[in-house]
C-alpha cells in the first residue's frame, strides 16, 4: 500500500455484475470495483464474467475480488485469471493466508464485524493492507444492508487503514464518515436498483456526498 494521503475517503463499489455497469460506475470517479466470488451471493460472478469486467476497466481503477473461506490456491487462481489488484477476505480465513497473499503482490483487505466473529477485538490477529468493518448480522457474510454504530470502528484508524461498510447510502454516508472517520467506504446494496444492478444516479449522488466531506485527519490512500 502506498504511503500517501488524500483529503476525502476513497470509494469502492462492490458487487458489479456487468461490463456496462462497471464502466458506468468507473466513469463516476470511484477508486475500486469489487467482484464477488461467493456462490451463495446474488452478486456472484463466474470467472469468465469477472475477467471481462476486470479487463474492461481503466488502469486507474483497482480490481478487488471478494472471497469467503476460499483457499490460498483458489484465490490465486482467480486473481491471476482476472488480473485482480486486491482481495477482500470476508469469512473465517486463517490469519496466515494474508501474508502469503501479500507476498504475491496483492492488496489484502480483511473484514471484521460488529455482529459476529471475527470482530473488532480480533484485529491484532491479522496483518492485512487494511480492515473493512461492517455489521455482519444478516444471513450472508456481507453487511446485508444493515446500518450500525459506525463510531465503533473509529479507534481502528489510529493504527490501521480502515474501510467502512454496511448499509451506506447517499443519504447517510456523510454521517457514517463523520462518525467513523474511515480511509474509504464500501458500497453495494445502498446504490442498487436490485441485487447486482447498480443505480448510476445513486452512485453519482453518493460520490458527490463523499466529496463534500471534510475529515478530522489525514486519510490514507488504500486503493
């Protein structure tokens, strides 16, 4: 991860399912796009579709693969095939897989949850490029569109790069950033018309809201 800073949080939009929507989201100025490789997710992508999305994106956009309890070899096979820049681990992955992935040149984001394990108190067990924190109270491994007390993640930013997620929308992202002071925010259902179908008007509104935020600290560039 580059040791440089920005004035507002970066934005990752996760769960893209088509090339056209990925390009539309990229044109709105996001910093990273997430492809979900979890079969039970309504946003799950085949390797072929993910490869097409990743190849179509401009070089300035980070390509992030989202995995749940996948093996090191399984992650690397997809990362190599799709040209991923980063991986997001959203399950109960063993901590020792993270340095192995980082040694392969990948940014690694580890998800922590306020509603289940691994939780914020487990932060010391992992050594990723950054942490993503969300609610995690629903049936699926992601945030399940659940909002939560974003201020609970605030202590992490004194020591670790932080991505805030979980129920973020154009209407509440400013409040979430003010309370959590993250380096980046991660969006999915809050900018969708339906699962996997992004509403570009909502993405544009969210980007405008993020750009209006003024941080209390320097913000690290994660992506």
